């Protein structure tokens, strides 16, 4: 009986070590995925801010330019606003496609 206990003891120690190692590996994989997703989100947000500032500045210039051509600044800014209104309607109708692509992108990041 004592021999069986001697045989089981190293086996139990190995199972414990395996469990600890598996848990440690899971933590490291989770950390890697979190870092990858976080860096992707931060870099895309930074790009979005830069693009927003570019478009904002370009919109201001277009508003003033159109206003000078039409005689009043508010005409130019009204045309720029109308353009953005049309773009927002277009985005509203293609929103499911955009949402699907964003979802797929997040899923790819999670499982690759």
C-alpha cells in the first residue's frame, strides 16, 4: 500500500505543476491579446483624431472659399453643412456593413 502512495505522490506533484504552468500560459496569452487589441485601438483612435483635424480644417477652408465665391460666408458654410448632411445619410444606410466589418475585425484580433 505504501508503494502505491509513493507512486501517486510524484504524479500528483506533476499534475499540480502542469495546472500551474497551464494557468500561467493562459495569463500570458490573455496579456498578449490585451496588449495587441489595446495598441490597435489606440493607434486607430490617434489616426481618427488626425483625420478629423484634417477634415475639420479642410471644411473651414471650403466654407470660406465657397462663401467668397457666393458672396456671403454663410452660403459657403451652408453648402459644407449640406454636404455633411448627405454624407451622414449615406453612412446611416451603410451602417450595418460598417458594423459587420468592425465586429469581424475585433473577432480576428481576438482569435489570431
